[in-house]
């Protein structure tokens, strides 16, 4: 994890490097709570147990929505055929969404990587042809940009409004139904007519290596732009024994300890490490699969002949596509080091009965029955037992006034109560299974659905200010949003937010609600060490290493911030890191004074 602060420091930084123990260092301020210029390198996140933190050790909460279209034949986010991107994104930010999950296809990424970006289909910007909006999508000649250029413009707009991006590799092929294909690559022989129904629409084969290399290329492209903070390696890996008459699991996503390319645990480890090789700061989202064997009874994916037995007799547990994370208990993802593993976020998908009437909806269900029948052992145990961080990548549905709306409310409240990150499906009104937050114009919000969704957005406890994941830029333009630094300087101690049960400050605090599943019961209490004044390196003592780190930080050098507590460097307690802090370090280390002021 790296951060960089740029100072308007004249020639003082050179003087500081040469005379770091001088008593008369000018007070060049790098605020802990207010903003210098956004330098694209200070908003990276990492996980500690079930929660996410910024580089300064502050908790954050990712609460966003999906916006699809770049995964489809149009090759750009839907709705930009009728809505201005600037107006749409400013409205999204004003409504409190701090991150957008963008589905893309490997076919699209390969076109960018190979220097021949796919052309937007159905989008003509303000070039005198069809429409008179989105002039930012025009190149120097007045023609509509290609798909890569358009996305780069979108990211700049998101930065302007304090929104972060999550890239979701949704499908191998650029097609509206490409996600129906089970895997993240096309098996040998998959490009035949029999596979058209499950999402094979690419003219060229998409290989396993194509998927990894194109995603890693994207991470390299955006490694210095902290607008893109996370990568979802593959949307909804799925498949189970019995599909298309198959008796062999090679065409399904599984989760075990093999090195088979259709073993999602193995493939996700390879792809995640490839991304972290390019950008060690990126969050890596790993979804589940559809089917997991009852390993506690000795069954494996190779168990033959009985995979189509009734659910009460079969050797497997079912789930939503991408929703089954039981394998984490048996085969957790391991990227090879503690630093890399701190970037792992598991990402189940969960839906209600309007998408499919699962067995757990066949009763007067409650939060407890959903935990008992499905949630806990499938994914919620990961959060409850503090194994890793969760982000529910898709949830949502139609406002039916009945069971589906009830399920949405229960899941919403469960995620709030347990500080689970999430991205709602979706902004788009043209999702047949769920509908969207916007109407067909992509300009007007569905008030009823938004009002259900809105309590799950990260916001201050009393004033309802929506909180950005950007240290400098507040969400939106209408005053409903604040920056991350502003939250921790002005609101965290005075009113707190709607995470950790409303606990004020940056203390995780409290005990999670008791959660019971079919096999698990327990409570979890997490504590985080308090800041020790002067101990930036968190090694239990204050010495020259803390002074050197502070000096590098103030001089704008790249600093490894993982495991560091920069708040501890504010030894005079004025809310900024500056030369006065360095002077106090000098006095303490030279024993001119006995300690830092209280």
C-alpha cells in the first residue's frame, strides 16, 4: 500500500532532508482531515478481518450500485444514449452512492489491450449526427470516441463527483446474455451451436490466459488512478452436475484444491495474484460458485451418479449463481503473503423470490430463518467469524409489496447491522429480473425503490451526510455528501455514522448480533489498538524510524503505508502533519523534552 502527498513547499523539502533535526522547520501543512490536491494515490483500501480500512487506519464502508452495459453488445454503460453522463453521475453521487460496479467482458478488455477498442453501438455524441448531448465523448475531430476513450471520460467524471469504481469481469463475450456461460473462459469445443444458449457469442475463442492477461493489463492501466479501487474477477461462476446431460464437472465452476482451470479457487488465486503484481493496492473481489459438495459427509465434485437426486438426499449444497462461498471454510484463497491476503474481499450475490423462488422462501421467512436455511453457512459466516471482508455484489429486485420487498428489507437491514459492503443491482431500468433505481430515461429516480435502498448507504448518524471513499472530494455537488477526511475530522466523533451500531469515532466497538445457522452460532467482538502518539511504525516504541517515515511523507516521497498509523505522527494534536511535529520529534528523541504534549 502506498500513499503520496504533494506539498507546495518551495525548496523547504530539500532543507528538511538535509537538516531533519533542525529546530526551526517551517510549518508546511499536510492535513489529516482536509484536502490537498487529489494525487490519485491516497484512497487505496485494505481489509483487516471483516472490515475495510483506508491507509490511515480509518474504517470505510462501500455502499454502491451496479451500472451495466459495457459487458453488452453496446460496449458502453446503458442509458448514455439519452442521458448526459455529467448529469447522471452527479445525480448518482448526490443520492449517496459511493462506488459503482461496472460489468465488462473479457472480449472488450482484449480489444483495449490489443489497441483496437470495440466501437460503441447506438451512441452518437454531440457531433452533429443524431444527438446533442455528451460532448465529452467526442474526439478532437468531433467523432464519438471508442469504448475505451468513453470509459476514461466516465472515470474522470466519477473522480469529479467523489465516486469510486469497481470493475466486474462479467462474461467472456460482449453480449447481453454472455453471463449465462458457466466459466470465465471458453472450453475447447465450446464454440458450437449447442453452446449458443449459454452465452457463447464471441467470434473468437476466449482462453483462460486471455482472461487473466486482459484483467492484469487493466490493473496496470489504472494502477496510479485510485478511482478504480477494486476488481471482481468473474461474475457468477456457476454450473452443476446434470446441466446439458453432463456427468462430468469439467464444464462447471467448482471450488476445491485441484489445479484444474475450472476450479474457481485455483483460477481466482492465479488471476488475483496477476492483478496484484501490477497494482498491490487493488481490492480483489472473489465470488462464490453455484454448487458445493457436502464435504463433511465425504462427498466431492467427482462423486458420480447421484448428483441429480432430490435436495434432501443429494451430496451437494445449492445456491444462487456466484453465491456459494462454503468452499472458503475448506479451501480459503491464499495469495501467498499477509499483505496480499489483506486485499481479498469475498463477494456473494443474493436475490429474492421475484428472481427465483428458492426453497428458503417457502415459509413465512424472517432474518433468522434466512440465516438458518441459507445465508449463514453459505456466506454470512465469513463476516460473523471475522474470517474476511464481504461485499454483496448484487442484490435487489422488484417492488412487489410482498415477499420480494420483504426479503430486500431484511437483507438491507442485515447488511447495515453487520457492516457488510454491497452494490445494489442496479441503476439500469432495463434489467428484466429486477428493474432499476432509474426510470427509462435514466434521469428520474424510482422514489419507492430508492427509499428502500437509501438507508443502506454510508451516511452520518444524525445529519444524514453521505460519505465518500475519497479523502478530498465529497460526494456530489448539492451538499448532501462529504469527503472521507471531512467525515473523520468533523463528524466521526460528534455523531458517527450508520456502521458499528452508530458507534462514534473510529472504534469498531460493540458486539455483533448473535447469528445462528444450521451449524454455527456465535458472537464476535473486534478491538483495534488505540493510536500511540508518535508511534507511526506501530512497533511499540518512538524512535528515529518514526521520524524518517514522517519526513518522507511530508516531502512527498512514496511511502509504504501498510501497517503504519499516520495519525500518530500528529504529535502536537493540531490535526495536521507539519514541521512542528518534526520539531517535537527532534526534541523528544534528543531528550530536550520528556515527551509529547498531551
